[in-house]
C-alpha cells in the first residue's frame, strides 16, 4: 500500500475510539465539535460504555488538537492489538478477526481501498498493515489484510 502520510495530530487510543463513536451518529464535524464543547453527548449503550469525559477534557484543555483531529484526522499515539480491533469495529463498522496467540497477535480484516487508507493513517509507529497474498476479501472490492506488530 505505499507510504501513507500520517496526520500530525495525535490522540490517545481511547480518545480516538470515543471520537469515532460520535462520528457513527452521522454528525458533521461541526456538530461533533459543538456538542462536545456543550457537553451534549449521548449515553453510550455499546459494550464500550463511553462517557466521553476524556474527549470533553481534551476539547477543554487542548481545543486546537481536538478540532484538528475532528476536521483533519489524527494518528493514534500508541495502539494495542485490542484497540486496533475496537477501532475497526467502531470506525469502519467491521467485525475483524482478533488473533491473540502469543507471538502471533494480529487483526485480520477485509478492507476496501478507502478503509485501508483510513486504518493505515491512524496506526501508531510499530504496526504494519499488509495485504494477505492472494486472498480476496469477503466483501465486494475488498482485500484481506493483517495488522500486526512490525517484525512479527
């Protein structure tokens, strides 16, 4: 997939997950910004049970960072394997395969070109997104990918 230019704005994994959960409501960037500043946030009924306090704190204490992340994108400061799996579920609404075998930890998912770009742009240093040779994805116009630590 070539080199992807990473956004300069960096978010914690938890803040990124909370932001993506708000995007899932179909709100525009302006609505997200306005609602976070006004603390008009939904009660999260998902398995994550977000209360959005961290995102509100980020907006209050680092407004420029928050607004750039909403409007221009972000890179996650430090990913975990479960966090990557959760980001794919929330941001892309895809149920990826999570592999937790010691030394072989990975996330396997079928991605379109647009989804591939989205995921690769948020991954922190130390993670690789690689197409699985010869494997077509299980959705139309998708390719099977594995996300794993570099060097594994």
